[in-house]
C-alpha cells in the first residue's frame, strides 16, 4: 500500500506517494521541470538529463525522473546553475544531429524545439557536427529520420513495454549511438513490427513520422498511449 | 544627436529574413527616423562603410566570399546581429554539409545537367567545406532565430537596439 510522505520542492511542502519519482511528484504539484525522455506510463531511464534537480545533502545533481521521493527530501528545481545545465544539454542535442526545423515534418509540434524556446536557447554555442546519418523510408506507413533523433528511447520503451514487440534498440556508444530496428534491419523488413504506430506517436521530435505528411504537418498524441499503459499497469 | 548607422547583409540565405524585415511595416518609419541604412540589399552602396552601429546578418557563411565579407563586417560593426536560422544555425544551407563539395557540385552540375557538364568556375566563389552559422567564424552579439524571424521580433530587436538597450529574446523567438 503506497503511503503518503512529504517533501519540500522549491521551499513548498508537498505530499507525495512513496514510490513516486521526484518528477511525478513535482508535476502533480503543478511545478515545471523540463523533460524529454520521460513519458507517462513508460519506465524511466534518465537518458536526456534535462530534469536534473538539486537535492539538499546530495553532492551531485540528480535526474528527477529516476529519483524516488523520500520523506523529508528538500529539492530545488530552478536556479541559475540548473538552467545553465539544461540549456547546455539542449544545445548539445542540437549540435549532435542535423536539426533543420524550418523543413522538418514536426516543425511547431516538436518537444525539443518547444523546450529550446521555453528555456531561452536562441543559439548553439558548440560547433555543429553535421553527422551523416540514415533515413529509413522502407516501412509502408512510417518514416524514420536519424537526423532528428535525440536517443530518448521513448520509441524503444513504448514498443517493448506497451506493444510488446520490442522492434527498436540502440547500438554503439556515445555520439556513435544509433537507433536500430531489430538486429539492424530496415524497418520495412521488420519481423516484429505490428505497424501500430505507437513509437511514432511517442517520439518527441521529427525522427519518427507517418508518411504523407509535409513540413509542419506531423502532430503527435502520446497521451492515449500513456493512458493505455497506465490501465495495463506497465509503469505508474 | 546624429543618426545611427544600420547595415544589413545577405549571405547564404533566401532573402526571407529581409522580407520579414520589410514586414515590420510602420516601425520602418521610426527606424529610418532614428537611423540611416548604409549598406545591404535594400540600398545602393558598393563598399561596406568604415564604421556601422548595428549590422543585421541574414544567411549562413558558405563560401570564401561570405567568410571574407563577414570578417570585414565584424571589424567595422559595433553590434552584429544574426538574423534568422541560416545565420544562427546554418539551417537549410547546411543540409549539404555531409556531402563533400566536389561530389555535391558534380551531382548538381554534371549528373543533374542537360548541357555544359561541368561545375562553374568563373565569377563564383569557392564553397567552404561546411556552411556554418555566423558565430562559428566571428563574434555575434545577438541571435534572432526563426525561418524567417517574425516581423514582431525584428521590430522589437531593432527598436531596442536603437534605444540603446540589449533586447532580451528568451521565450520570444523560436527555431524554424
Ligand atoms: S526534430 Fe524538432 S528540433 Fe529537430 S528539426 Fe525537427 S522541429 Fe526542429
Ligand atoms: S526516434 Fe524519436 S522516440 Fe526514438 S529515440 Fe529517437 S527521438 Fe526518441
Ligand atoms: S526526463 Fe529525466 S533524464 Fe530525461
């Protein structure tokens, strides 16, 4: 039986369920902590690091999405240092792939782009890397564009945890990391893909899209998937 | 008080940012009352003046000519503003960056052409290996992203600058 505990977030006393993450507790209390890899209903992996917070007495920053609440915790979600780190993370995401918002299928409906605006990123201080990465158009209904992938693994988790097909994986290390379909097949040759489109709807950027949509036309609805996942009790 | 000197320049972009600049409508009248436009596609000046107060740059730095021009402009401008995504991120011009320039030119001018199967050499500047944002080659004071930036954002930036303030753009502008 989950019990109630209380924590302090930015000075405010908040009741939370034990077992909840700091991020869920903060969101439930109406606080804003930026996040990209987190999606309601899926497991949390702490991949993007945007949700970093300070916890009194802990000598390093912690990702709010993978840190469970503990009674008496004192958490800071907004200060200059955290804002600087979060902006830097966004800039590195932009520098790592080729994000050309003006011609992107997700322009104006993209979580990465919206967070950049919200957190005040108006330029990227790091040199862009302009990697040569794959675009996979082999699937009948969907397109995958690695130029826009931020490796949040929402697609990986939604496919494995909700659809139960586990089509997506991440291979290699560091900046060489890539999303792959099964054991590096073209998406169109996938043996497990049910063409349900959950990965597409869960992807926060233009990396996964339905075919037939032009610039700015791809809007996504992850909420019904989160509700479904909650109903099935995949993860709270 | 003497009028401020404002310049604009068009590097590797589509001129959309200049169109958006013209779109600030009646604010333009205030601008020309407070400032002289001394260089750029909107006026007839051959040489970039010795000293300019504010220069608005549209476009990425894509060629040897762009690079030389922007270096000269930086040394002659008190404030340099990257106007629009091409200047800020290198945007669409950067989509060629993971293709070597030689392969790129061959694709366009040899394989893609019906006549004259060779890349032009006369009167065209040499491409840089990468089209890059302006701030990767010279210091930029203010970034105004957008493709193009909204006329409101440009009006705000220009008005603030001409009043001697640095515009605070966080939350007011977006990429794309
Ligand atoms: S995925 Fe988002 S940030 Fe990247 S190019 Fe598309 S709209 Fe821009
Ligand atoms: S394809 Fe989309 S959902 Fe999958 S890892 Fe990349 S950005 Fe995340
Ligand atoms: S949302 Fe917590 S690390 Fe991505």
